[in-house]
């Protein structure tokens, strides 16, 4: 995913997505840019940038990697998780966060 993200940094879609958010307004990494943002904004820009070149992962359930990883990274950083999301105590104590990640994954599959 990271190679596709870095490939997409100069794509117009990535530039538009980055220009539409409020950088430095949160703790989450906007990949390939010297900026941070809120979880939703960072996940949005990272997903758009990753998908901008049309590269796709392979799999039978669709091409969800860009979206799921972007959301997982952002939610993990927002909750200050240091390992996987499912092992993070803060994540497990916030069922709405887990539900949000599942909802985004379902929306991405349609």
C-alpha cells in the first residue's frame, strides 16, 4: 500500500483531496506529506492518494486494502495505539470505534 501511496502523491486527485482538508488539525499522519490531520481527514487523503494511480491489491473480496489500512492507521493514531488495533486497550474499550472501522469496510465493499 505504501508504494501505491507514494506513487499517487503527485496525482491531481491526491492534490485535490489534500487541499480539501485542514492539515495540522489532528494527530494522524497524512502519508508522504509534512502534515498531520484529524482521523477522518487523514484516512480520506491517504485512501484517495493510495488509489489515485489505479493500482489495486488482489483478492476475492474486492480491493479494500487502501481504504481499510487508511482508516485503521488513522483510528489507531487517534486512539494512540502502538500495536494492532484489536490489541489496543483503548480501541477495545470503544466499541463505536471498532464499529466505525467495520462500517467503512462495508461501505468500501459496495
